[in-house]
């Protein structure tokens, strides 16, 4: 998606350790007009698929998910991150290992809002090692819902997440795939 | 706002300890078409005010904030909750006491995205004791930005938050004010 790539080139900051900071428009300050265009683009890319629910994960996936949801006229459910030890039986739960924060946390979703008959599109802002997305897939599977696919704003193509998910046959659409970054020059290389 | 009150009456669940569960449409599963109408309503209620930024707090404020932001054609910034002890100097920080979780956490916002010249509307899903909103007000004040007002989906009118904020002269607009709940009958009383 050219508009997103342009934004990344213009406002993205390459930091040490393959970190791409896009917090001026994607995940701290949010450019909702960009999210609207992303919503339209996901609608095109998943045209023909039956989708009745979007599942995302707090916090930075929520904004994008809401705009996609409005395009598709479906509700959003967001999985909650928790470190609570005793989780009640009325939720599906999955473990996610955070690369950035170096810890494991649980994600939960209420059984009320995900289940058999649901046709679910996952939405998130970033895909790197794919741990969060794998966690969401596990929630969908546990619930008996059907996974339609996953829509990602920015995929780090040089990390393993995208490859793992595609090799499982998941319909993954990333609006911008970054194949490399140079922290010295600030250059960002996109996959064509 | 009648539509919101109707949803609360139809889908809200009154639980022990003055808890109002609205997670089927507001803060776990999210009815984005409702958020759109809320966005339009806030636009009306703050008509004539100059607003160039919306500030909310993760996670459940983000969805509503995005739809309001699209109506007002401004970006959203969401404050992040953190328990990190060492916070870098490039953020504004404030402490929030969580009534629900019985703990104190820090909220932060990058200095890059809030500052002098900003005219800020706060948006959140709930107002009860007002601690989160007071924290957001403190961030706005620390940044030198101007606080235009606060828009809330559901205010618990029998808790002190609304009164405290209004007594400070803050332009507070709540789309539904719950003045009482009966956990035995499930009845919910709204302020007229």
C-alpha cells in the first residue's frame, strides 16, 4: 500500500536493534485518516471472504481494527493482555512471549464473544516474530471459530512471523513489508 | 444520547458492587457503528470549540477516540499505562490509582505528541471516580497544551468523578449518566 509506505519513509525512524518507530502515526499518535484508507485496502484484499468479526489485541491494534470493522460492517473484539494468575473459566486464554518486553503474558477473550460460527479476521499493527498473532490464532482455534485470515499494517519481512504464518496456509495480507533497515542512513527497504 | 442508553438497557449487566458490564458493545466487543454515532454526537456537543487533538488512554478508550477523531478530522494520541520504574525524560507522566484493580500505575505520553499550541479533547469510555481522567488532565497541563474538554461514553453519576471535574470548570460531556443500578432487578436509572 503506497500511502502507508510513503508515511513510513517520511515519518518512520530506524533505531538500534532493528526497531522501526512509527509512533507518530500508527501506535502512539494515530492518523485515523490513514487507518480509513487501510480499512478500505483490507476490504479489497479480503473481498469475497465471509467475515463476521474482527479480532485484535490491545492496545495498538484497536484503532486500525475499528476502521476496518466499519468498512466490513462487523464488530471488533480485542483480546486483553493480563498477568492475572487465576483466570476465570469463562474466557479463552493463550500465552504470548513478548520479544520487546522479554516476558510472557496471557491474552484472554471472553467465550461470550468468540465461538462456533464466527468467521474471524485478525488485525494488528505489527508482525515481527508473530507471537501475538499466533496467540490470537490459538484463541480462534480454542473457540471453534473459523480463521479467515490476518491483516497487518507493517510486517518485518526479515523476521520469521510472516513466513511461519504463510507456511501454515493462513491468508496473510501485510500492507507494507519491510525487508531491511539501515540504522545509520535511516534507509528502509520494502518488499516489492 | 438515546441510542447509547437503549444499548445499555438492552445489553448492560448490573453486577455486585455497582459494576456495570457493557463488554458486549463497548469495551471488549465493540460496536463500531455505535461509536460512529457517538462520534457525531460529540462533534455536536463540542461544536464551536477549536480542537486539534484527541487524547485517550489505552485500551478501551481507543476505539471510541478514533471514531470521534475521524468526525473532527484530528489525530488521536493514547496515553500508555506502564509499571516501568525508570521512565525516560522524553515523556510526560502521571500517576493513576485504579479503583477496579486496586493499584497505582503510571500513564505516559511522548513529549513529541503533546505540547504548547495543542487544543485537546479527552475521550474515554467510562467515568467513575475520575482518576484516569484526572491523570490525562495532568498530562495535558504538564505539556502546556490547552484542555478543551472531556467526552465520556458512560458516566457513573453516583460516583464522584463527574462532580470533581465539573467543579473545576472542565467542559464535560457524558453521553449517558447512570444515577443508580439495582443488581437484584437489573434496573438501570439514567439522569434526565
